[in-house]
C-alpha cells in the first residue's frame, strides 16, 4: 500500500529533485514482482536478512501467533524473505538532502499505520525550500 502511495507523488518529488528509494524484506524476485505488479518507477532494494533494516533500528520480530495469523491471510514470511527470522520493518520514511543531512523522518512502530503521501510531499517541499541541495 505504501509503495503505491509513494508512486502517486513520485512525479512531484522528482520535479523537486527527490529520489524515492525503498527497502523491502522480500527476496529479489518478490521485489521485482511487486515493482511490475504495482508499476513502480522507483528503486526497491531487497533486505532479506534485515541487516539494513536492523541498522536503521526498524526491525521487529513477529510472535509465532502473528506468523500463523499471517499465513491465514496467505502471507508466508519465510517464503517471501527466504529466511526464518520472522522480522518485518517498522514503517518509516526519511528525506535526506543532497548534503547527506536528514531533513525529515517518520517512523511509526504501529506497522498498520502508514504516513499520508501528502505529508511526505509537504515535508519534501519544506526541505527543498530550506536548503535541499
């Protein structure tokens, strides 16, 4: 859902010089399938072992009950990641200026809540007007 929402604002972000990059816990073939299915134009990197996600402090481990519940929805974390760690990323959005400084961050430990793309767009506009280069 979040990936598709970001796609909706990608043209506006690109016009401001902002590049979207996403990190997903899925195997590369699953990432490629998602890009094709959702017709995404931006880069998504596979982080199956969750090393990047852990480095950002965004990894959380599902309970065995949660893993079983996901399977009833047709979501098999081990199949999609190729790993048995049962970790998922906390939803997060960062805007980093060309100077490498963090201009905006959104992190929500409630994995069911995603940031509204209009907020991302507004934050990017503020950052661009402030000193994005």
